[in-house]
């Protein structure tokens, strides 16, 4: 995030989506760019994406209730900011 804040988004590393609209890679770059309100380069590739970063994923990977609530609050804030 520090480097993106300092240097902007590096277009050599696009965020890739599958043809089904699901993210294939670049979740951290996407999160940083949303938080910093920086435009990104996104590309759709021929295969389907298969990532699953829903609430269950976070719980399955040990994210506690307090942190999960903070993630939800942050997401809500970012969505409001984009409107």
C-alpha cells in the first residue's frame, strides 16, 4: 500500500477477472487501490475465475469476529465513497 500511495498503480500487473466476472488474481492490489482511490488496470481473461473471498473464507482462515466486523465496516465505507 505504501508503494502504491507513493508511486501509483503499476500497470505491469493488471487485476485479472475471469469471463464469469470473478476475480482471478490481484485482490490485494484491488483493495489498496480502492482504499487509496487510485484507478487500476483490470483485464478479463478467457477462463472463468474461481476465487471465493466471502465471509466464510475469512472465518475458515481464522479471522476473528472483531476483525470481520471491521472488514465489513471498511467495505461499507468504500462502497459509499465510490458512489
